[in-house]
C-alpha cells in the first residue's frame, strides 16, 4: 500500500472517529452542512447578486419571499445564499494560503534548525506582535474600491500564518529525532520530501484544528471590514449585507429581516466552526483518546 493511500486512510479514519465519538464535532458538521447547502443554492439562483429591483421592495417574510425583500428590490433569501458562499470562499482561500505558508515555514524551521530556524522564527515573531486588525483596516482603507474578494482572502492569509507555524515547528522538532526520520535520511530522501511524506501525516490533526480557527478569524475579519465599508462593497458577503441593511436604516424603519438573515448566518457559521474546534481539541486530548480506545475495544469485544 502506498504512503499516499495510507495517509488518505488515516485522515478518513480520523474524521470518522471525530464524527463517532465527538458530539460537538457532529453538531458543528451538521450546522456547516446546512450552510453549505444554502451556499450551493446560489448556483441555481434566478437572480444575480448585483441585480436590483427584480422583486417588490420592502416585503416582509412570506411564502413567496421566505426571508423578505430589500429596499433595493432584492430577494433576501437568494442574496443570503451568495453572501454565505462568498464569505466561505474568502475564509477558505485565506486558510489555504495562511496554513500552507505556516506548514511550509514552520516545518522547515523545526526540521532544519540553525540559522534558517532563527530567521523564520524572527519573521514569525514579527508578524505575531503586529496588531492585525489595525493593519488590516489601514491596508483596506488604502486599497478601498480595488480590494476584490480574492485580494481580501490573500491579505487575510498572509497575515495569519505566524501562530500556526510555531505549532508545526514544535512538532517537527520532536519528529526529527524519531527513528523513522533517521531511516529516511539514510535512504537519501531530501528535506522537503521527508517533511511531506514522513512528517505531514503526524501534523494533520493539528492542521485541522488550526484550519477551523483560521476560518473563524477570517470570517470575523471579513464581516468587520465590510461593516466598516472597507471590503468589496459591490459583492454579496455577510459583512456587506449587514453594511447595506444598516445604511438603509432597517432598525429605524423596522425592516429587520434584511439584517437578521446575514447576522443569523454569521452566528451559525461561528457556532458551527466553534463546535468543530471543540470536538477536535477534545479528541486531541490524550485522556479523551484513551477513553475512545477503551470504547472501541469494548465494542470490538
């Protein structure tokens, strides 16, 4: 059996164990699955997110319009499907960029040590001490009107690699002393190949936990920047929906359905990812893992 196949099977077994033994992980997965279905519905939307005056304005939720309509003549339900999809796109791309940088630099620093380790650690420490929200606000203000969804995701990812890299560095420092690492070195494998083939499977559980926290941070930053009017205000995201609803004073005019939909979706996203995070953290706790092994042994007996 190839190493790649073993890695896939180990990851699948990890997810199966999380779903089986961690109730919080299951509940979070159900919430996120519902939101993913909602986001997928945007692909069959009868309206484009930028369409205006396509439905009657300011209609309260009804059978015809389950989430109501906006002052701009948009169906809030279909607008929310685009908002959830775009917010997940931003967060997903930011996590992919940030964790890729974190895994690569943290693993290189932990495995090689020496001058490269000190250099990467110094750069990571510099990123850690920088207050990210004020920096994000400054960059977004400078780029106001030109910051696309992908650009925002890139910015978030570049600013969110330092903390995860510290964890991967610590993991690799312990793994490089293991016997299988020495065997790989003596067999002639290069540094990058050893990290990817021999060490990466061991950091996957921690990578999953970091990815979940990265989703939470990226979603929070997108909503914050958009509410301040510093995101891509022409794109439908949870943050821009909240911005435009408050811009048209839904609180004063009692058209709360325009505001409730994105706020509820954002809360569900946070709760879903938080539940996943709790489940993964509990699973990684050695005491919990011992209980799971005992339960699995009892079921087998």
